[in-house]
C-alpha cells in the first residue's frame, strides 16, 4: 500500500503540482508573460512584440506589436489588459480595461491576393432556429474596451477613428453594451464607377434570421463622423442610439442624428419572422437656409409584403403623402397619393406656384398610371389649371402621355405624346390650342387663338440633339386683326452642342397687314432669307406706331458667310420715344477679311425731354483698314468724330481718333490732335495715347498714356483754365458762378491692390452770385482742394480765402475704406467771415454787419460721426427800412457735443430782447430730434404794407418726417395798410407744375412728405388797426392757427371795432363786424353791417349794407330800419333821403353809385388786360361826388410810378395824373386837366 502511495505521489501529485506551479508562473510573473510571448513568436514568425511588461493576471502591457503576412500588415503601438483575480475564484471573467492604441491594418498592394481554393470552399447552409443558440460558459465583464487612433486600409477603402470605448457585460445568452463612445470616425470609399442603369427590380429574398444571443445597446454616441466618396463629402456631428436585439425582434428605442443640414429622431420595431412585420416613426427637422423650419414626420407600418408609409411635411413645403408598396413582388405593385395646398418655387421670392395639387400613382413597374391635377400660377404668366394623365412602363423605360390639359385664358391647351428614356432620350408630342383669349391676362391684346403643333426630337450624348417641328399652324384674331403663323423647322446640335444646324422650308407670320417670313438653312452652307414688312406697327402692339420694313440674307460657307441687311422705319413711336425716320444698311463679308459697309441714319427723334435732330453713323473697310464716322445733333449734345483702325491677326486693334468734337451745356470740346488707341482684345486691355481737348482757352489733357484693362487702370488728367461760367446751367435758377478752374487727377489701380488717386483743384479769384431783386455776391481770392486716396485711406483738404474777409479751412481723413466700419477724422475752421456781402438785400441807407466763425472737429466713423466744437454768429446788426426788423445786436452760438448740439442766442432790438434756445440729438439717425424755443420782449416787424409789434413765445420740435410749431404770439400794436391789388390776384392752383432752367419739372416741396403741425394762438391787442380796400377799423379777438399734415386751419373770431367802410361813394360806419374762422384761413364766415352816418339821414331812418356768408361766396344785401323797398333803401344809403323826399332827389349821385357798382364787377377782366400790356394793378374806379364824379383808370408802370386818367361822368373833361413815390410816404404828383398842378405829397397817420 505504501508503495502504491509513493508511486501516486511521485507519478501523479508531483507532476500536477509542478504543472500548477508552472501555470502560476505563467499567469502571475513577468517571466511567464515573456515566455508566453516567446512561444507565440516562435509559433507565428509573422508576430513580433518589442516590449512586454507585467503579468497576465496582474496586468499585461505590450508595445510595438507587428504582424505581417502576404496579404495584410498589422501594427499596434500599445496593447494592455488587466484581469481581476478574485473573479476567477467566482468562475467569472472580470477585465477592468482592455486598451488598444495606434493600431494600423493595411492590405498590401505589392502581393496579389491568394486564389481561392475550390476544394476548400465552404457552403453555408441555413441554420435552424434551434442550432443558433449560443451561451457564454462563464460571465464576462469588461468595464472598458478602448480602441484609440485606429486606421484600417483595405484596397481603396479607408476606415479610421480617434477614440472608441464601450462597456461589455455578457452572461448566459445575453450581451449588454453600455456607455459607448465613438469619436472622429472617418470612412473613405472609392468613387462609384459609372454603370448601366438597372431596370430590373429584384425583390429581396428574406432569410430566416435568429440571433445567437440577445444584445442590449444602451446610450451609444457617435460624434464627428466623416464620409467621403469621390467628390461627395458628408459630415455627421452626432448620433445617439439605444437598441435591443433579441432572437425574435430588433427594437430601436431611440435614434437621434445631428447634421449641418438636418436633425432627425426615429424609433422602430422589427419582428425577425415571416415578412418582417415592422412599425417605425421618424421626425426630420431641416436646417438649410432655403428650407429652414421645414419639418417632415412619417410613419412606417405593415411588413415587406405590404409596406405602408404616411408622410406629413410642414414649413416652406407643406404636403401630405400616403404610399403602399409590395416589396416582395417582382412587379413591385405600389400606390402613392400626394396632396399639397400650395407649393412655391423658388422658396424665397417665388415665381411659380402650384395650388390644390393632387398626385396619384397606381399600378406596378410594368404599367404605372399617373394622375396629376393642379393650378399653376407664374409671375408673368396667366393662371392655368393643369391635368395630366400618363402611363409609365418601367421595363421599356417609356412614358405614354394620354392627356395633358391646360385650362387657361378661357381656352384650353391639349397635348398627347410619348417620352422614352432608352435606348436614347426621345419624345413625340402633339399640341392643340383651342379658343385662347389673351385679353384675359393682357388686356391690350384682345382676340381668339387656335392652332396645332407637332414636336419630335431625340438626344444622345454621342450624337447630340435633334429637334423637329413638322407642323406649326396658329390662326385666329388678335387686336381686331387676323393672325396666322405657319411653317416647319428642324434644329440639330452636335455632341457638345457648340455647333447648330437649322433649316426651314418656310416660316410665315402675318398679323393684319404686317408680315414676317423666314426661309432657308444654316448648315455647312448658309442660305437664309428673311423679309420684314410692317406698314402699321400699331396693329400689332398698342405701344408701337409707325412703319418698319427690311430684308436680310445670309449666304456662303458656315465659316465665312456674308450678311446683307436693309432696314428702314418711318414715324416710329415707342412709349416716350419718337423717331421720324431711320435707315440701316449693312453688308458684312467674312470671306473678304470682314469687308464691311454699314450706314445708320436717324432723323428727328425725341425721348422724354431729350430731342434728337439727326444721327449719322458710317463704318466701312475690312480687318486691315476701316473707318468710322459719327455725327450727332441734339438739343443738349452735338458730337462729330472720325476714327480709323486695323485689326491685327493677334486680335490687336490699332486705331486713331482723327478728329472729334463734343458740344453740350458745358460748352464745346475739340480734340486738338489725332488720338492713338490700341486694344488687345484677348487680354481686354485698352491703351489711350496722351492727347488734349480744347474749349476756347480751357484744355483737358491726358498727360500720360492711359492703360485700362480688367486687371489695372492707369490715367493722369489735367484741366487748365476752365471758366466756371460753364457750370451755371447745372446750378439752381438765379444762381451763377464766375472764375477759372485748374485741376489735376492721377489715378492708378491694380487687381488685388488698393486703388490710389491724387486730385488737386485750384480756382483763384472767383465769385458766386445769387440773382435776387438785388444781386448778392460772395467773392473769393483763392480756392484750393486737394485729395489723396492710398492704402485704403482718403485724405482731403479744402482752403477758401474770401475776397473781403473770412477764411475757410477743412481737412478730413477716412481710413479702412475696405472695411464696413470706416474711421473718420476731420476739422473745419471758419474765421473772420463778415456779412457785408448780404448788404445788397437792403437799400443803400441800411446797415448790416456781423461776423461768422466756426471751429469743428469730427471723430468716430463715417457711419457714426462725433462732432465737437462751435459755430458762432457775433455782433449782428441790421437796420434800415427794407429790413424786416431792426437788430441792435445779436449773438448766436451753436455748440456740438458728439451726437448732440445746443443753440443759444440773444437778439437785442430797440423794443426789447429775444432769446433762442435749441437742442438737437442724432444718436439714432433714424430717430433724430431737434427743438427750438423763441421767447422774449416786444419785437417790431416791418413787412410790406404792415408794421407789427410782436411778443413771441414759440417752440419748434422736429423729427424724421415731422415738425411741430406751437406757442403764443401776442400782437399788442399793429398798423396794416394794404394798397389796391389786381382784382384777378389768385393763388397757385393745386395742379401747378414748376420747371427748372432745363424746363424739367421741379418736385413740389410737399412731395417730400414732411408733415408740419402747428398750434399757435394769435392774440390781438388794443392797438391793431387795418386799412385796406376802403376799410378802416381796429381789430380785436384771438385766433388759433393749427395744422395737421398738410391741412392748415384757423379757428377763432376777429371783430371790427370803430371802423368805417367806403362803399357806394359813402363812408359807412361799421355797426357790427365779425369774421369767424373755422377752417381754411381764406374761408372765414362774414357777418358785417355797415350803415350810413345817422347824422346825415332824414326821417331817423338807418340804411346800410349787410354782408353774410363765407368769404368766397358772400351774400350782400341792402337794408333799412324801418324796412323799406330796395329802391328807397338804396336812396337812403346813397343820398340820406327818400325817393319822394321834399328836399329833392339828385339823380347824378345815384347814377354815380350805380356806375361804381358796375365797374367793381369788371376788375378781374381789367387786371388781365393790364398784365397783357405790361401794366400792373390796372384798375377801374370812380372818384368824386355829385356832378364832379368821374371814372378813372389807373395802373403802375413800375413799382414807384403810377399813371391815372379820369373822365367826368356828367362833365366830359379829362384829367391825367402822374404820381412818383420818392420815399416810403413821400410822393411827387403832376396833374394835367382843366387845371395843371405839381404837388409834393406826404402821407402820415396817427391814432
């Protein structure tokens, strides 16, 4: 027994113990690890490991691993793993981390792949469901599997990523993958090769799929995925997926995708049995600029034998779709229904729109039926209802259009035909037009059109395009004229579509008496003729008129044809353009070096306000030598030039402008010597030699040769001794300028470089004159302006030295012109400028003095300048009879503070002081605001025919498009004396048009839409008196002047107090006088009673006139108290006694009154006669009383000289009077009649 135990101990236990010790050494020691690697390298010579550290169970690390065989080369920079020993005791495998870094797998290209061994080919048989089950023998847990910096290159395919990590947990027949992260994945595939289109549909063969174990994927994230195939590049920013894969089904719990063009979310459930029943839904949100806010939602249901799709799209494209397809059928039966309310294209600023669109597809690939219904709208086309029925035969690649219908313009366009895609693109169509009414969309083209059109063609990349129209027949009526278009044509293009051939046996268009025909071919040999005969263009187009006739022909080889053209026109009218006659004759022969004879003649033309007398253009010669002559005569431009040139073989044109003259509103410029010109046509470069243009003593010269091309511009110009008077036509009316201008400009620019320019301008001793009643002149001694553009900076300087006094200095610097924010620095200085140049506005006995100075600096940017400094008016003194008011001293200061300004001013007058305070703010240019307040003591205001004493308290507020004036104006004292005015004096009508010096319309200031609002109270004081048209009275009351937008109104009441009115040869006393304003200022309501002085009346009767009603239609009535007949009341009014009064009746007085009343109604006609003969204020009137009454006619030959002639009514004795105004109230009068006299008159008044 002992011997047996000894044998067991030596023969079994000791080897087992040694094996255990060896195994422990291999697993727990570094020598064991090295021994394992050594054995592996000997067993696999292709395997090499450079560095080994650690042990299998305590943590192993391998570096610089390589493996090579004839097909592949594998290398890894690092491989590490670590096991948890305690899990082995529990019969589990626990690996905290497996890390592989820097792995590269490359397929070698120098060794061809091994040929497959037919004898060893494996044939896989479908496994039964029972045979697919796999179970892990022990649980396995890998806390983190890390694969970093991996590159796999197989043939032309490349796969790489930066980081991959995932957690793995396997037990039984389950595998759980969690917290997966895959970053920087890049997949490169070879460019897809062109292949023949596959017409056949191969239904999928559904295998029986049963997964060997269940897989649970939780929170797997993929970031920065790049896919490249040829020129196709796609990048996916992020993808998240959570899924469950079991032997019976695949469930995608959540799938989220983020792309630069879209965001998507989906979920799905697929059963792995029978026809793979499935249920899926997805939500797609587009982020493209055109399709922003576009959302597509869909749902899939059914199985592959009957798959259903429901789709809803909202956003720029809104539609719904339902589809059904049998994917397992070889004929692929399918059905599709699409509905859309509105579809537009382009998506932004659409030009085409489909409304109420319905699309239906039913059938299979062998016969697919299409039905489309929609309403089509286009920007420049009429609305049309579209109906299309077609059949698509997929196997034959052919579409049969059974009916295409367009209902439009109260008619219909129908088409039938075929479209084939194989073996080439070809088509055949027949179109028919029926009762088309163009006036439904183009009202100026009434009529009815009918016709037929056949169209056939084909296209192959190798052979090009062929198009034929064997039948074209259009007939009907258009604009009450018969219309007919008929003919046939063929068109073909070669493979690159660069050379075309055209042929037609005849195309004819006839509309009324207008005809156009075309016949011939353009092939290797060109023979094409065209005739045009339009005797009445108005028949064909409402905006045209006149006669147009011509012929054209093309003859010769395609490379060198000859063109003959003749075209003539008479009395052409198009929109605002008019042309009495035109004629064009041209002959161009390419075979004779482009031998050309061209003549163009235009006569008596007009476009808007521009008039053309004649234009003659003649071009003759060939490439080697040709000549151009141009003569133009127009109202504002006359031009005559002669040029010669030649075209060299290298496409270099050399020419010379022999003579030229240009005459415009700025004068006549003549070329002093021939100008040499060189043009390099391939390089698009033009060179102008140095030359000069002369205008009297002025000259404009190009002092160096100028080079102009697409890549550079170089030019140097000099203007010498140019008279500034030539610019007067460009100035506003009544403005002139005088002086001599000198200027020089150097300009240089090259592509990809900043342009440079230097400009200098001098104008010594000039003047600016404003032509008013008395000219106002502003002279200067020296004016200089310099500007320089370089390195994206513009620097300028202006210096003006005025003749009398004053100097203006300004300089500015604008930087970074190539940027949006352009810094600005500027300074402006105005010093010692006196206002003496304004003194001519007053008379020679008046006084006007004052000084203007300013010092401003500007910083910030060109878009947002910051202004600092002051503008000052000091010691202003105005005095004289023509001055509106006397100013003893006035000082105003306008201070700028960045984007704000403040105004302070004090005006001293003999009657008191006026203060001005203002504020402006333009921080936001779109919402700027400004205000001005005027207040102070009494102010005397002298205006023609009035002297007012005002006490203002006003405020002006302004902003973009608006201004508001409010406050109170008190008038404590005034003397208003209105001289006689022409009876025909009226205001401007609402439709008046003002013209400038070029007779061009001047826009109405109101057209600027600057809304002015006013709210001013005018208070009349106790000493306001009015004397006008026989009325003498004191005024009392208060008015409120208001204006909203452009409608001024006046509200209030003015009373006539202690007044008299001369009428009917009598000075009537105003017993009651009220003017009530409640609307426009010129439409008050009158309520006035004027009576004869009761002291001069008999019988204690009161007689007078009563005026009531609006001012433009007053009602005048004669009344008496007590009431009497009109004849008796008139007698009391004129004579102060009744008709049957015992004191007698003076018929002459009544006659005089009646004549005066008659003359008063003829004032408008008399005034018009006077204006026609140059006499202003021509009037008829009566003077005197009783037997001395006379009729007078008077008028002004000048402003101060009055002429008057009177003839007696009862005594025919004439009297001639001349009155000349020496001063304001001093007159010299000469009278010639029965008696002659010369008088010196002085007029004065007192209260």
